[in-house]
C-alpha cells in the first residue's frame, strides 16, 4: 500500500468528481432575462383569457337566472293571449316583455310533431299510436325555453309511442 492518508484519497476523488460533474457553463444574462420575460408574458396572456372567459360565463349565468324567473310570467302572457284576454295596455306591456326576452336571446322551442328527445323534452303523458314510427311529442303542454345552448326549462309534452305489433 501507499503511504497516502485517507484524507488525501478522499480529496483526490472529490476533485475528480467536481471536475467531471460540473463543467463550466457561461449563461448569457440577456438571454435568461428574455426567457423570463417571455414566460411572464405568456402567463399574463393566459390569465387575461381565463378572466375574460369567466366574466362572460358569469354574465350569461346571471342573464339565464333572470330569464328563468320570467318564465312563469311568459306562460301567463301566452295563456292570456290564447284566451283573448290580453288587450289594451296589458297587450303593450306583454309585447315589450316578449321583445326584451327575445333580444336577450331567450328561445322558445317545442312543437307538436317533433321527435321526442329526453334531453330537451319532459314526458308528462304517454300514449301509443299506429300513426308514428318513433316516439313523438304529439302535444305541447308547456313550451321549453333555452338561452344560448343552455336549457332553462325542458318542453313538457305528451308522447305518442309507436304501437307494437
């Protein structure tokens, strides 16, 4: 054996490891700062997009909530119109309410003869008939309403199923 002490051996090994493990790299401070700035700009752009998307969603939900509260009034106006009881000043008010809800984007849907779709219809009555090939909404008991692509109230319908042979 050689006369080296343990400290000398450890020192030689440590020097070898350090030299091999950490090669000298020079970083350009301008490039590092530019990369940081680009990353921050991308994070800020994503933040702005997320905030705008959340703001639009909150706005649509608020309008949807108000329109949902008006549905019973719209039903009453429709029933009064069907019975001929809506005349004079009340007719003007009902026209204004209907116009405002239409401008806001409220859409009424559901007509007799539509194919029954459980996603947008609520079946309150069932019947069978030979005159239909698929389940069909044959009578609209209460129209459905949607705002944008969101169903505020499903159309309540009477469904006629095809007769089984």
